[in-house]
């Protein structure tokens, strides 16, 4: 994802700035999704393997990037509070 775009992207709910989720954390997220039980904010299950994601500056919400396009819909955030161990 291009850096200039990141300068203007923010969480649609909290308006927190977004940054790329680091590869190690992305792998942890992918592993947890594969295990099942990860939910979007609207409580629907996350079932696609993330290849890229953005996270809010306060580390509270992750948004997947699908085919190079950030999915910044309020109900498609993945709240990190659902994890007992941080991603």
C-alpha cells in the first residue's frame, strides 16, 4: 500500500490513523482466523485469510486489505479485544 495513501486513511469509527499490520502480527491473525472464532465488529465470522491489513494507531481495530483495497467499513473492523493474547 502506498505511503501517501496511509497519510489520509483513518478508522471510520474512531478516526484513529491507520498503519500497516506488521508481517509477524498478520501471521498471528491469519492463524487465529484459521482456528476459527474470530469475528468482525458486527459479530459475523472472519473467514478469509488476510494477506494484508491495517491497524489503528491505538491497536484496537484491524481492517483487512482485499486485492489492494482497504475495507474500511465500520462493521468490517476486527476488534483486537476479542483476543486473550495480543496479535
